[in-house]
């Protein structure tokens, strides 16, 4: 049980014991740390001020308040290990709700953009970070670096007019220089979540639109679900009917990612407003690499 659970139990026990136990509550202050134990009841009695309270009393209170404790734990906000507010402000300022990007605006704020990227470099993910924190970090990093790449090469009609755009090592994170290819293929894809393809943006019209909110550990799951649903049902990027689908080439380029828990049709049906037959005919749309401005 987590520290918050122990703390709440102790408070409840002291309250439950009433005046008969008032002498127990002195100036003693005890912190119960999270450790591996075989008998949590005895651990509570041994390491806290409750040594003279019978074990059965402790068990009764725990049983009655177990649901309350779990609700408190579940409702306790997760702490962000990295602050993405700088990127969030830039997105809200320079990206429309439908994903159109004002790259000239970003160029005017390139100092703020590069300060954010520098802060990413000074705060690399560690093993202690949650999966959600890592997802948010690397997707925000990919998108911020893509915007920076475009800003460095304006005026521009397409990202493909840049020489080897995904292989340029322009950004230092920690002690290493990264490119977009490495972040996408060696980090994000290896996290095993196909929805990342709807969260990272290649600065082109046929890509999933750039979200005008930063990813955070608290919101990344709902954001990715919403992005997946929006993209799959976007008729400009996918045309879906029960027996025929003409879909984005993203589903061809990264086919393996979308088949980890079934077929591609199974994946699409998780988000499609139209149920697709397993026997539906499949083709792919032309990919428009025009800049998404």
C-alpha cells in the first residue's frame, strides 16, 4: 500500500479509537516509508504510534476504509516530471484547432522555441519516469524539432524540399545529437503504441494534424485516443465504408505497428465511426507533402 494509504489509515484509527486512546497522541511524528513487507498490519503497529491498538481493530478500520483510500490515491494528480508549458503556449499561439501551422509566427518566436528544445536537452528521461511522461516528452520533442527544422529552412513549400530532413542531427539532448528519424523509429515506435503515428507531425498536409496542445503525462492517453479517432474518420485523409477503404499511406508504411493485436481492420474498427468488414477492399490515398500551413 502506498504512503498515502498508511497515512490515511493511521488518521482514521486515531479517530476511531476516540478518547480512550488520547494518551497515544503525543508529540510523536512518524513517517511510514514504502517498503516490501509480509504483514502490513504488523508493520503499521510496529513502525507507528499504534503499538497498543489491537491488530483486529486495525484490520476492521482498514476493511471499512479500503475503498475510500483507493479513491484518494486514484484522484491524487500525477506530478509532471517535465514542464511542457513553454511548448504548449507556442502551440496555442501558432497552431489552429484544425492543425494549420503559422511557421512565420514560430520563426518570430524561434528564441522561445529553441529555449524549449534546450530545456528538453537538459532534462532527459530516466528509468524513473513513467511511460506517460516518456511518451509526452518524445512526442513533444519530435514535433518541436520538426517545427524548428521548417523554421530553419523558410521559405519552403514542402519538408521534402529539405535535403534529408529526417536525418539531420540538429538538436542536442543530453550528450547526444538527435535526428527525427531516430526519435521516431528507435524510441517512439519501440514503445509499442501505434497511436504515436497520430501524435507526431511531419509538417505536411496528409500527416495527422498537429495538435495545438502539448502532450503531458496526465493527458497523453486521452489525447492519443482523440487524435486516432479524428484521423481515422477524417475524410480528407481516409475514406471509409463498410466494404471499401481508401486509407492513408501511414497505414502501409507502418503496417507492422497497427497489427500487434490483430489485423489492420481490427485496429481501424477501434476508432472508425463506420464498422469495416474484414473482407473490405483496401487501397491507399496519394500522400500530399505540401506544408501544413
